[in-house]
């Protein structure tokens, strides 16, 4: 297996990051938080024009013709930027729903008894009958609960893990930046052993998750995907918590993005079959080979 990124893959990653930095930077993120439930259709169409939703669609069907590893890189950047919207569902619908590939249509999906962005969607895949609005902990992810859970595509699980990976990497980056800039007792707080340990643990969890997510993108094995999802969930949730710890009381304030990473990470753990489903499948596989 080859896990080193190619030049084209690096260019894709950098291009997605540049696009999101330009179109969904700090000011746009804050504006989205202040207007919960409103999806930026212009940004959605721009993502479509850039090929975000059609990355894995064959060129003969108007897509970019790339593979799952490239999609993982793009969704990692989306997670890093806290990009809102039913990105995974729209990406998976690119070959089936007219307008999904170009960003003209917003597609959401019912899964694990939840539906994201139901009111903003043009198309809902799965059974959303009887949907009841929930008060979401994440202001950037409106939720509805539905009576029945639907089957989940393993690719949706992997792309969710990629978003978690991006969020974990961003939380680590924010923690290190703050540890270098914030001073106490005449020196940066990063000089203190307790802060060093927090940042080091964040980095280890993030890079462990990165290895698992990238490997699963190459093998596309469902069990590899489940393992990657659990590691990415852990890296995102614990990383955001540790980032809050490094920031101290400042991290809990509304104007910082740190708390948004924690809230989004919590919501993602319940998406695409939920982490417990991945745990059950891995446990069953271990038991099957222990006899």
C-alpha cells in the first residue's frame, strides 16, 4: 500500500483549503453561527463548481473521476474549516440526484434516527416521515429525529471520520498556537509540562487517526473504516476538550471557535450509524476469530 500523498493529492488538498479559507474564513464562520439553520447556497454552488461533490463521479458522467482517498482529503479540509451543511449526503448523491454534483441541489439523508439540515434540503434520502426537530448542541448543524434508522453506506462513515480528523488537526493547531502566544509568569504557557503533555497527546491521537483514515481510504474495507471512525471520533472529541483546557476560560467564550469543534465532534459521533455501530461490528469480528 502507498500512504504517501502524491503531488496531485497535495495540490487537491491545498486547493480545497484555499477555497475554504477564502469563502468560509473566520468572519463567514461567525456569520453562520449567528444565523443558525441558513445554508449558504452560493457557497454550495461554488463547492459544486470546484468539483467537491463530484470528486468520485466518473469523467464520462461529468465528474472529476478521482477516488476515495481524494474524497477523504477534501472532507478532512471541510472538517478543519467547520464547513456546515449535509456535505456527505450530497456527495454520495452526486451520481443519482440531479443537481447534487453541481451544488444546485442540497441532499440530506436519514440515518441512525437523525436527519441533518432537513429544512434546507431539496432532496431527502431515506425515510424522514414523522421527523421531529431537535435542539442541536451544534449551532451549525440543525437536527431532526426520525422514528426509524436507515442503512448507512460505509463511505459515509469514512467521510465522517475524515471530517473528524480535520477537526482534530485544527484543534491541535489552535492549542499549539495559543500555547506559544499566551504568557504566564513571564513565559509562554507552552513551556509548562502539563500543557506540553496535552498538546503532545492531541498530536498523537490526530496522527494515529490520520493513519487509520488514510489506510481505510486505500483498502475501503468496512472493518478498516469502522476502526478509522472510532479513532477519528476519539481524536476529535478529546482533542477539542484538551484544546479548551489549553485555552482555559477563554476557550469557552462564544467568540472562539474551539467550542464549535467540540460541539460538531459530538454531533458527528451520532451520524452515519453512530460510533456504537462501529464498535459492535468490530467486536463481532473479534469474537468470530477468537474461537
